[in-house]
C-alpha cells in the first residue's frame, strides 16, 4: 500500500534557527513528489515538485531535496511568517494519472 | 487573482439536510478534484473529473455526489450530512492528468453539521 509519512508532526523553532522536515514514502514507482504549504483555514499552496532522486528546488528560505525513499524540506533562517503546516504528497506510477497521496503534514511554528 | 474559488467559505447545515458546495476555476484546467480534510489530517481525495469523466474513489461514501456542468464549475453534494462529515472541503484543479501536473487548490469550505 502506498504511504507517505511526515516527521516531525510539529516543530517549534526560534526565528533564525534552521531545520529540516522529512517526508518518507513507499510507492511502487514514483511519478512525482510535491510540497505544499497550508495556512490555518486555507487551502494548500503549491511550493515545489520533484521528479527524480538527486533533484533539488529552492525558493527563498526553502529548499527541497529528493532521494529514492524520502524528501527533505530544509528551511534556512526561518521567519515567523514561515509558520504553517507543510504537506508532502506523492504521485505513483501505476495509480490513476491524476491521484496524489498526501502525508499528514508538519506543523511548523517560528517564534520571534 | 483567485484562480480556484470556493463558495461558501463557511457552511453550517443540520444533520440530514442536503448541502451543496461550489467550486469554480479561471484556469481552464481539464481536471477538477474534491478533497475532504479533517483537523490535523491529510487531505483525502473523494473524486475527480477529467473533463466530463467522473472518477470516484473506492472508499468515498455514497452520501457524496458531484456534478460538473461545464469546464469552469464543479459541485459537491452531500445528500444527508452526518456529524462525521464536518470537515474542510477542498477543491483543486490541474491542467491535465499524468505526471508534472500540479494541483492548485481553492481556499476551502469549512462545513459544520449541527
């Protein structure tokens, strides 16, 4: 069964304290891995998509990396406005072409 | 500019009273999705339309139905809401099916069942 597991469930950092969020997945063939940001009471906002091991994407203080079993979202010198839930999702090769499977997310809180 | 628009943002209904949630898009995307998200949980796909073709997830209850009258609009109908159906309902779109097709989400509708 396809699974996406995110850790930690919650992470509290001081402003400027860099860290990483983990997304591990088990699928029989990966089409793509997606990172989304979700603010309370809102829909997920697309951040990155990665397709092959070794690929990296960057946007401001965020950097996403991908291996054959997991992805990391690195956050460098975070600011309070980076506080949100970060969701990881995968699209499997064999599944319905449109379906992606989400993890439960990591709730990130940045203290000023 | 909002590209995936959900109405209403908040909906309160009574136990067993039918309710309809609305989603519209200005992206002219072929695929539209409905997800259910409960507090601190992953979004769960209910169904999606590829153009006019309806694709239901195997574990989506019969209580949930959907309509897509045209490319721009998609509706989620809950025929007899139960207390367990209280959740955030998310609409998303993607240009096409297959790989490299990013899903874009609306702001969601928060459904309360009294």
